[in-house]
C-alpha cells in the first residue's frame, strides 16, 4: 500500500527554533496546503569554492485532501561563487488529478568557468584544464499513467552551450581540443520516458521505489549539432529499517550510456553532472568523463536529536567510466563520507544537507544541498 506521509508536527525545525530564540509562541499546529522553505546560505564545494545562494523549496500538499495523490514540488535557487560562476535552476515535479498526468521541468542557466580532467577513468588531477562557458538547459517531459505508479511519457530536451573558451591555453594539446574544439555545442531532440514512482515523499523518501528510464535521440533535424543517442537509467530504493525510528537505507543506481554517435565534449557522461549535480560525493564535479558512466551509491540516514532537528548520514559510492571515447567501461573510483541533516521544514520533511566526502588520489570536499542528495 502506498503511503504519502508528512513529518510529525511535534518535531522541531528551523522555524520553531527561531521562535524559541526570539521567545515567540508558535501558531496552532497545522499542515498547510503549500509549504515553503527559503534559505539564504553561504556554502563551499570543490567546484565552486565559496558560494552565496538563496535556495527555495515549495511543497504542495495534495495528500491533505486526497490520501492517494502525490505531492507537487518546485526547487529553485540563485547562486554566485568566488569562481565567478552564476547559476539559476528551476526544477518542478507536478502531478495532476488522480496522478494521471505528470509534468517534469528542468530549466537552467549557468555561467560556469570550471575544470575538466580529460577522458577516461585514468585521468589525473594534473590533467586539469580550465574551461569557461554559458549553458542553457531546457528539459521538459509529459507523462501519463499506464498502471499503478507507472508512467510513460514524451518530451523535448534542449541543451545549448556557447562562448566556450579555455582559460589556461598552453602549447600542450588538451583533451578538449583533441575531442571537440568548437566554441558552441548544441543537442536537441525528443525524449521517451518510462517512470516508476511510489515513494512516500518525493523530497525525502523513507520507503518506496523510484525508477526513471530516458531514451534521448539527438537529431540534426531538430537543430542538434550532430546525431547521437543516449540512454539514462536511474533507479532508487528506500527502506525504512524500523517503524519506531526515521532510520532509512537508501540505494541509488545511475547508468548514463551513449548508444550511438559522438556527443559533444561537455555533454558526455561525467561525475557530478546528473540532474541534481550529486553523483560522486568525494570528487570534484567533472573529475571523470567518458562515453559511458556506471554509478552506484548507498546511504544510511539516521536521527540524532530526539526532536528531529538534527540527523546524520554515512555513505559510500562507486563509479566506473569509459576509457577514452570507446565503449569499454574500465576502472572504479570509490568515494565515501558522512554528513549532517538539519530540518528546514518539518511538514515537507525538507533538510539542509551538509556532507563531507573523500575520494581517491587525496580528493575530498564539502557539499551542501537543500533536500536529500537522492
């Protein structure tokens, strides 16, 4: 039986804490139809250095009136970093009456000077190559129910990367120049999607399955720079270990495969370039890049404070990527670490997530999210 739960209102979140600090009485406890979390933050990650951001999370509780209806979410933020990066994402997962239709939106603008390390699992940190570019991402899908919690959909993906330039040009021929030295990259085409989603909370699941399979043929006829095809297989399982606690075992498998053709360099499968930028904790974004990426991660989530304000996680992950631009998967990079969870909104069960990850070759770093990593 599918359960759509909201966190218990006797828990404490940051709003309750602010009331206590200023000696103010809380309003009568109630679950509102629309819950929101707007959090200004200063953070640090390996790819951004220090960053200032305003993060917003909107949660529409359709379950309050209809016990079997999935809840709607909108995530957005504005971020500027010391590395002169500027990012505005808008992500929405919207359900309609009786869960018959689902609209998924992922729009972004990035001004993104960053580092690439070449191709394959044997690239070295000394292979670092600084590239600056602008990136417009417009991904839109529409899905319809075909069985309980199963959906089939179609959509259109548009990726346009422009003003590409190397920031540290040398006489040495970089992997970017060997592969594709153009100043623009464009990929456009229809997508075909199969979705399973019976999670009890799309923002922070404690039980259920999520599986998303997306076939993407990029076509010159649609305006793409080249014809090529990719397949994404994203599977997640959430297991609540004890009915008397919030402890959860979460498992994530992520396969990003090139089926045919030659993708643009900056759109190749790469560490930390999934839709939430969360694969490969312990490694800098873009650390490994190639034709195919296989990834798996396990995370154990547990409570620390009795009032639910503070929790923790421990995690480990493994990734394997193609050597050079052929189709052979070689080499495995292991990452692991731990993190703290701070309850931002107890009604939507939204956490501020602060993680420290460690990878191979001395790689390590901090990552911050509003909402769970997966």
